[in-house]
């Protein structure tokens, strides 16, 4: 396919498939949240940790599994309930820079340059919120990039508390490297304060199908479920993406464009394969033919039958032990 033809297809594919919106944008839009069991559970745990004043909540997951989307869903809830929060997404900051960012994002007009003044301003703000019956939340995305020094600074923020509860609720979201950092000896005090943990995993095959159909339904001009992907195409999307939502979005977006360029009315397996080759996605899973999988199944059944036959022979009096082991067993029986 020529580059010009692909660009033309990109500009018309929403009209071609009667879509109001791009269903597979990689931006973390809460509108497109697919409420799988694991996403519902993780979002509920985040909300529970914040509203029940648990102090520290940690969410981890591999790249592209939807952590930032859930963070944005949580922030949308906080906005709806008028809960004050600071959201940090650039985590490559010094301890002082981190505190300055938090104070600024909370809307405080502090011009302090030293840490002691920043902490006093932050403490006064948290107490004022508490007196109004408000919980204040600090949400940190990409937390695996935080240095040990900043993580320790965050731990010290939980010392801002009353006799009954923490004044600041903290949510850390990051890749599995965050879990590794929390195992460092110098961060053991922080680890002990974590009261809620959640690990976000990739989608399974059925969830991948539901995810694709859910996004297409939400983006459809007629708000109906669109069968724009053949069952075989969905299988290929799952095999190439291994259930990672960000990769699913990339594959589906470009497969729709490819389908338009080829004048297909729906996305075929071949369209997904073309996209996967273009993005150099691993093909070791997708390239296994149906006959190869059948051969593996036949081999497994044959092996099981052979084991069964050997067990039957043994039951009828044949030895499974070498002579020396069999003799030793015989002597020990007496």
C-alpha cells in the first residue's frame, strides 16, 4: 500500500465505518474504560484506599496495561466529588522540586524556596482541608522513575496526620520496577506503610474481544455493537498484543485504516497481519498454524496413552523398578 493511499484512508476511515470518534486512541480517556473484572477491582481498590484514609496505595502493571487510564478515572471521580488533589506525572524531579510541584498543583500560592517553608505551607493547607471534612490526595503516575530520595520524602509526608487519620492520601502508580524499588532496604519503612496494593495484568482472550467491541460501540455513530473485526482478526490481535491494551489500540487503529485502503467492509486476519509486520511485532505466537497446534495436541494425547499403558502393565505385575531397586523394595517389605 502506498503512503498516499494509507494517508487518504486514515482521513476517511471514521466516515467509512460510520464512527463518531476514533475508538482506538492511545490517550487515557476515561470515556473508553472497558470495565473488565480486573479493571473494576483495581479502580475500586484505588477509590477505597483514598476514601478510607489508608495512607499509601500502590498500583503496578507492565507497560500499556492501562495504569494511566485508571489514574485518570480516579482523578475524574475526585473532581466529581470535589476532593482536592495534586497529580504528578513528571517524576524525574529532585526532592525539593517534587515538593514545589505538589504545592503548586494544589493551588497554593507559596513562593517558598526552602523545604521547611514548603512543608509548613503544605501542612497548613492539609489541616484546613481536614477541618472542612475534606480528604486531600496525592496521585503520582510513572512512580517507578522516582528516586529513593523522593520516595523517602513522600513517606515523610504521611507523618502529616491527626490522632485518627492521615491528612494526605497517596497513590503511587508505576511499572513493576516500582515493586523492586520498594524492596530496597532504605525504603523498608515506606513499604511497611503500604496498606493497599494492586497489580494490573494484561487482558485475556475473551476480555480482548470485549475490549475491542466495547470501544467500537462507544465510538459508533449509531451506538450499536459493530462487528467490524472478524473472529479470526480478533484472535490475531490477541496473539500479537498478548492482551496489552496499548498494543491492541495500535493494531486495531491501523487495521481499520488498512481495511479502508483495501475497500474491505470489515477487518480481516490479513489486515491485522499486515499491520503487525509493519510494526515488527513478535510473530512467534501468531505464526503457529492450526495444523501445528493440532500436531501438538496429538503428541500430548499419544504421550498420555503411553503413560497409561505403562501404568496398566505395572498394575498387572510388571516391574517399573530396576532389578536392584525392586529387590531392595521387596526386602524392605518384610
